[in-house]
C-alpha cells in the first residue's frame, strides 16, 4: 500500500452569493433551450500557495492509494468519510480549474444518495470563493420521476445540500421535466443533451457519445449505479443516451437514467463509496480474481478517461 500526499491551494474571490434569497424551489422559463434567470426548473428550459508541511503530512496519514488490476482505475482509501470529503473537494476543484481554463465550461454530473453530503467541503473555504462557479453546468446521471420538492427527488437532495449554497447560474442547472411521464422525461433530457453537444457546452467522445468532464457516482449495496440495476435489461442498452425505467427494484419505480455508453464516455469518473455494507460489490469490482460481470458497478470503465475510487476503510475492507 502506497501512501499519497495531497496538496491544497488557497486563493480568494469575492464572497459567494446564494442562488436564491429564500427556500423556494427554482423554476425556468417556458421556452425550450432558453433561460430566464429565475432558477432551474426543467431541462432544456434550463434549469492556491501550498499549505503547511505539517498539514500535508496529516492528510497523507489518513489516505492511502491501493494498487488494483490494470484498467480498473485508481483506488484511494481514507480513514473515514470526513477525510474523503476533503480530498473529493480538492479533486473536483482541480478539475473545475482545468476544464474552465481549457474549454471555458465545466460539465458535472451528480447522482443521489450520500454523494451530496460528501461534496459539502466545496461550499466552504477556500473553494466556495475560489471556484469559478459561473462556468459550471450541472446534470443528473439519474432522477426519480417525482415533483422537484418531493423527498425522493435527487434534484431536491442536491439543491438542499449543495446547489443552494453556491452561485452556479440557474440556467446552468439541468433538471428533468417532472411534468412528463418517465418515457417523455427521458426523451426530453436526451434532446437537451444533444442540443448542448451541438453548442459545445458538452464535449463529444471519439465514438460520438456526450463526454462530460466529471461524472460523480455513488453505488448501492446491491452494486447498482445510476438507476441501472443488477439483472435489468437496461444495463445492456447501447443506443440511447438517456432511458427510462418503470419497474425499479428500489422505490420509487419510475426513473430516468444515463446509459453505460454515456457514463463510460466521461473524461473523469469519481466513484464515491463508503460503508461496510458496500464492501462486497467493491471487492467484486476491484478484486484480483476474474469475477464474472454480474453487477453494474463492474461495468463502469471509462472509454479513454480516468476513473478514481474514493472509498473509506470500511468499503475497501474486503480487498
């Protein structure tokens, strides 16, 4: 096991402003692909000096990089979730700076579950002030077909825990059209992505799939990612960018989800996985034995990008 040292950069910018001055949920203009600067509602209607040596040594003591089989990415194992969230913030901020400089935009895909909590350090110093939030474009790898103020909504989870605390432009937050049924919502979201590819907001992979700058994924205890579940036919979908499911084994039953070709076309994938209950699927995905591919987590493999696993000791305990 090889320990790695993390280096942090500090810089200052004007104080951040909240997306909204109250707790109401955002909404967008009614016309397709146009933006009113109220707040995000429907997709396609758009919803640095080095720190001290002492601090660097402390971080290196709580994180180690473990070797995994070639082609499976880089595995970082942290003592706990707090240390993981510090490293995830630095990783995300560095990519934001890189793509903002190179492309003039940073496309980020969120998922639900505990991931949003692990992004909490981004809303604190130094990142809240140093990140160029106006360049961010935010998407969801999957979403439950429920109203945006519903407790099951991934949009609500992200808004409450992250989006409402940083000044990302409302028109750069692409939520699903929750007025549509699952199939219509998936079609609408795919149309939205295709329009953003045409305008070069989203990059394109060598094989023609949308290429997001950063895909932030969690994983369920059963090894599912996004709304792609073990044994479900959708894990083999190879034509659609966005598809839908009406019989999700985990409630609520109706959802939309990116397909694996889109997920794997990303420039960077960060898999954020914590807890002993997820150790089995992590071991199956990263273990040295040649396990047959039965879990969606085993199908996450970037086309020509980089995959980084952010785990705690509990999640990596069976490796």
